[in-house]
C-alpha cells in the first residue's frame, strides 16, 4: 500500500519553517551578539546536515536488508508504530512537563 502526498514540498516547507523559527527563538533567548548570530545559525545548520547524512548512511544498508526480507511489510508497520508512539511520548513530554 502506498500513499502519495501531492503537496509534499509544502508540508516539508511548513515543518522546516516551524523548526527554524523554534531554533531562532532559542538563539534569541541566548542573547548572542548580532555578529555571532549568523555564525551560530550556519554552524548549527551544517551540524544538522552532517548528522542527517550520517543517519542516512547508517540506515540505508539496514533498509536495504529489511526490503529483502520475506515479511518486510509487517516489520515496517511495527517499526512505524514504534516511531509514532515514541514521537507522541516525546511530544507530550515537551508540551506538558
């Protein structure tokens, strides 16, 4: 079963914007001098990109192996539920504690 999202770019942009605004607010609370703000933002973004590339390099072989398994659809569904539950728990922790 495959679900196609027609406006994926808009959804990606919205989540990225929310994430970026949250980080910008954090930088503002740190009271950094304006001259250091650009350096902090650029170094943060480079760090995030390096981490994302690392995660992809780790996950791609695992996903390739998973795809070759006989019951890969069930494993993917269970792992997806684990991710949803974990994300919901983390969200509730951040919102209410």
